[in-house]
């Protein structure tokens, strides 16, 4: 057969497979090499066919990843409309968090809620266990040493080294080791606020910030956040000019739950605003090393010249959930957070932080991260495809810049809390949008974690969740299974 | 020789040795058995001689410990006079804590300040290291599990079991594992107070409470505390009746820094006051298992019937400083502290808490504690003898009921902060009394830790400290060494 025929044939085969759904939205096409081998045709022919399919809007190329069936699933196009208003979080929001946590305690439920892969297969658990056991063998006395801060050890140096890839020059002596990123956020907030102060946060934002802010007597101001470009700097500047914020807490790189990363210019402008208005930013960089793009977008801290950015992250999501090793570099507030750490929880375990330091020093971390990124990117594609196929018309889902979280906007008739309870009754746990704001703005939204193995059970749960949402969207009752 | 002569001879020998100082105040006499063997005389003869010396006021018998040269050193007899007044701790007190901490960072200094034995010889470090390594070998996947609270594991059960010896019936499911006792105190305070509230504390009290209370926006009310019987309940009741306290934070058993334990009746009355006025007590039981008495004095919690007592402790001072495993049972506030823990630092490492749980389960802890108690009691006696010999006339020191801390009241001419700096210049670190109150009430007091090996270097440092104090007391300059 001649090349033009082979080429058209391939285009039509794939187009038909997409049309009938046997190639689902979001799924990856075979690589050019593999397709050529399988069909016994040339690379060129396959490349031409793929380009043609791309031109027809049926597939899309993604850097470093290959070709994917283009999703019929739209992305949320803009922030839900709201004007910034000071909100004092209520006990209700805390109880909602407690309820969703309690739901996750059931080992036999399908957990689409937990934002952390649970299970050793996602971590170099064996290697870390060996490093830790080796430390115990060589230095059993480590157990009996009182860890006065800052504590010795190689971890701060390794954190500083890795910071370079995100554009940061962090002085190792001022990097405080914390009990996960959560304690880092807690200490940073306490360092720069007084009870009664107002803190600006993204909207939607990480749900566990609300109980934290409540417990510190802080008020919250939710700032509109674009699902693709992040924090609205225009809104932020207005608030800064009116002196309404004592601090800002944000995730400018791979935001939770939106997965978005602020454009470089926006990050630069944000750093400039902080300097101009002398207001600190607590930059949560938890997912910054899980960016999908080949070149990592630098942090806002990398544009900071006057120490107004306090940056934190942890190794909990990527390396050793059990070790709870996080860190905080607090810029001009470094001495203050060191004092607060001592008065709050003294110090971290030298054994655990040293084991993490040894792992990083050995250079294993980069290849591990590459594997995670690839896996999460695939999971997300697969999940978006499933959502497109099974969720009510009008549902949109984010296309995250990294990490493993998807944010869904469902048709307005769907109530996420009702959906949460309906799903829970069928042993499926999700996080309702209500958690991500102290208002009711996201009551038709959901966050779904794609950090688990996408097995049959998982896919069935997702499909069932879609059915439950469909039933709500059409005003009917879901079919009893 | 006949027995009466042998007996008188022994009495006079020992009396002479005490008089010339070759048997120092606080030092232990040889056991009856050993003395009899060494002198080739009968048990009875030695026993009679020791009783005669006791009658003459030269030595004293201590239960389970033997005979000791009676100390010329007095104990502080009553609380320093002051009326309770609300005090807002200042940044100054925080900076003082930071300064004393910084002084301890010098590895070549003699550290009489740190209230924690530093070094594996005080801990079953090898055994714990082996238990931890064994866990890692058998369950490397533990590293990769996300520790959602309350978390599984055997530690809460073991804590509940040990609580029985202190009169407590703690429900294991409500025992929260915390990052040392320090985080337990932090969470307990946040659970029952609002910024602006007033918390009652003992005076003097653990210095690290001041920065903690400041950082939470709390006011402090210092309650007179008797060096032998603890918190003044009359003063406390007055404050409770006036509704001036949102919570009380105290160490009714082996107080830091005084080392005193409240009498049983006082503990019972305290529990009754809490119930009557509906005010929570945060009971810090950090040293409760290091009581010297044969029968452990039960906690205030053991008298609690309505959940007003929140009790915490840790294994940091006795088992594994590096692991930072503490716990909190918060009575009626159990659900609240669980929420706060999650929003503050999520959870503790299951690896480390499980290793501690295994150690306790294996039954090693009691014999380890017995060894520590014996050692600390000896250190304290030795130290009191050295203080009597080398410190200015008029100096008093506590006779603690447990633990390893001594509280010294020096003559009023001595300024503890000046002494701190003079000692630091000679590489000796102590904690000045100023740290233990937000006022200047204890500016002539010192706390000294007796949890280190009492070697030559240590004794020389203590002697030098006495000389520096002497010089201040007599208004002169200390001799330059």
C-alpha cells in the first residue's frame, strides 16, 4: 500500500475509535515509535497522521508526554464571582473537616479524598527504611540526644541545594525543620499575625487552613483565584492598599485544590506588592516539585529581595508520609519562627530528618520525583476522561499544572454535601467543595485526588459517583445498585 | 575489742570526718553491710552507731536509700511574698529564653541548665534503636503510610496501663499522641482559651511557658507556690471565685523548677475546685513517674470526675529525647484537642510511637525508671552537699520529691542574671531565676539540673559558680582564675 493511503487509513481508524469511545477522552495514543512498529509503517507516516488528527481537534500533543485524545471536558474558565469579604470561620467549618476525616478512617472505603498517596508503592519506603535502620545501627546514641534547635544534620543543606532548581537561594542555617508543612504554616502565621488580624487566602483553598485560622483567632479574607492563573493580583492590591491584610497565605505554584500555577510575571508582581506594602506572604510550596512542565516555574520567594516571603514545604507527600518532615524559611522572620518552634514543640527528630537528608544527598530524589510526575499526569488524564464520560453535562474539571488533585465544577443543581453523603453510603469518600471556602460558593464543586492506583475498584467508584451526580443534576433519584 | 568501744569509735570517726569535711554534707554513708565488712564488726554495732549519729543530728536515714550526712543547707521555707497580679509577658522574657538556649549550643560548655539528660548513657538507646530497626525491617511500608489521627498502634494502650500506677483510668481511644509534652501543653491551652484570656500558673514555673502564652495572646496570673507543698489553693480559690481564670496550668507532682509535690488532700481539693468553678486544669505530669517516694503520689486527674483535668506527659526526659513522643488526655475536651492537633501538625510518626509502645509493652520501663530515680536522687544529694560547701551563707536549695532539678535561693545581693553572664564567660551555663516568672521576683534565684554525670569537670564548675556567687554576695569581685 502506498504511504498516503496508509496515512489516511490510520487517521480514520483513530477518529472512529475516538467517536465510538473505545479510545476514551484523555487516554494516551501509542507513541509514534510503537504505532509505526505495530502497523509496519514508517515514523513519518504516523507523525503525519497524528498531526492531521491534531488539526482536526481530536487529539493534542503534550510536551514530554506524547499524544492524547482531546478531552470533551472543559476547564473552569474563571473564578466564581464574589467580592472579597472578611469572614470569621465558624465551628461549622471545623466540624465539616472532622466529618470528612472521620469518613476516611474506614479502610474498606474508596478514598478519593486523601491528598496523599497512602501505601508504600508510591514511596521509596524500602530505601528510606534501610537508611534509617543504618543510622540506628551506626549511631544508636542518636535516640538519646536531646534535639535542641536548629539541630545538626545535613537536611537544611540539601533543602537549600534543591531550592536552586526553583530559583531560590536559601541560607541553610535559617531553614527550620518543622513537623510537616502544616506546622510550618502554623508557625509562620503565629509569627506575623495577632489574634483579630485578617489573613488573605486564595479561594478556593486548602480546607485545613480554616480550622487552623479559627484556632489562632484570625479572620479570613478570601481572594478571587483564577482556576488557571491563580490569585487575582488586582483584587489583592486593592486589599493591600486599604491595609486590610496582616499576611497572605497562598500556593502560587500548583495550588490546592485548583492545581494552577501563577504565570511568571504575576509571581514577580506579587513579590513587588509585598515589598511595596510590607506585608508577608506565607508561600506554601508543597507541590512545587511535582510540576509537570519540564522547566520548573520558580517560586515567588525567588523574586523576594527583602525577606517578605516565608516559604515552606515538606517531604510528606513525596517521600515519607510517616516521618512528617517539613521545613520553613521565614526570611526576615527567621529568628521569630525559631523561637516559636521551640516554645511550641521544641524540635524534630534528628533520626528522621537525618534519614531524609541522607536520601536527598544520595541523589535518589530526582528520579523518584520524575516517576511520580509521570504517574500522576497519567492518572489525571485518565480521570478527566472518566469524568467526561460519566459526569453530568456542564461539568468542568481543572487541567492541573502538577500534583494529583482535580477540581470539579458540577452543574449548579448538584449539591456537593448531598453528593458526599450519598457517596459515603456507598463507601466512596470525596471532599465536597464546601470545605474549600468559608462561604457556600463552592457547594456544587468537588475535589478528587488522583494519587492512587487507578484500578477497577477505583474506576467503578468514579463511575458511580458520576451516576449519583447525574441523578442530582436531572432532579431524579439515582438508580439503586 | 569489746562492742561498746567499737561502737563509740565508729561514731567518733564519722563525726570527725563530717566535722573536717572529708565526709561532705549530702554524701551517703557506706551501707551497714559494707561498713560492718570493712571494719570487721557486727551489723548490730554499725546500726547502733548510725542511730546515735542520727540522734546527734549529724546524719539522716532516707527510705530505700540508706544513711546520708545531713545537709547544713536549708530549704526555702515559704513562697516569696507577692500578691497575684495579671501580667502580660513581654518580648523581653522571650529574648531571655532565646539567650539561655543559645548559650547551651556550645558543646564545650558545662551545661547545668538543660532539664534533660543529654547522651545515650541515660537512656536505653541501644534497645530502642534495635526495636525501631526491627520495625523498619519487618514493616518497611510503615514509612509510606499517611498517619491520619488517632492512628493505630499500641502506645495509647500502654499509656493507659501505666496511668493506673498514678491512680488514673484513661480511655486509650481518647489519648492523643503529641510532639512531646510541649505540643500537648500548646494544644491544651488552645483548646480551652481565647486570646486575651488569663491563665493561672505556678510561681515559679517552667520558663518555656511564657513565650508559649505570649504567642497565643494569653495573659498570665502567677499564683504563689510553696516550695514544699505547691500551688496555694487559698489564693487559687480567690481567683476562681472572682472568675479571673480561663484555665490553670500546673505541675502538681514534681514541679518544675521547685521539685515539690502537692499533698494528697490538696490534690483532692484542687480537683474539687475545678469541678465547682468549671475551670479546666492542664496538668503537666512530665516528672510524675520520676518520684523518689516508694508509693507514687497520684495525679490530680485521678480525683477528676467530670473531665475538667487535661493531663499530659512525654517519654522525652526518660526514654528517647530524639523521638519527641508525648501524649495528652484532655477529658471533656478530647474531641477538641484532636481537631486542633490535625489542624496544627496532623499526626506523629507511627514508626517512633510504635517503637516506644513496643518498649513499654516489653516491660523494660519500670526497671529503667528505678535506675534513673536512684541516680537522680544521688546526684541531688551530692549537689546539695556541694552547694552547702561552696555557695554563700544564706543560700537555700529545695529537697525535690523527684526528678533532677534543684531550685536555689541566693542571698538578695546576688543578681542571677549577672551571675549567668559571669558563669557563661567561664563556659558554665545555668538558668537565672528571672526566667521563671514574668516579674523580677526570682532575680536572686537559680535552677540547676542534676541529670548529668557528676564528674570532676561538673564539680569544678559548680564550685566555681559558688565562688562567683560568693563574690557577688560579699560585694567584691570574684578572683580571676
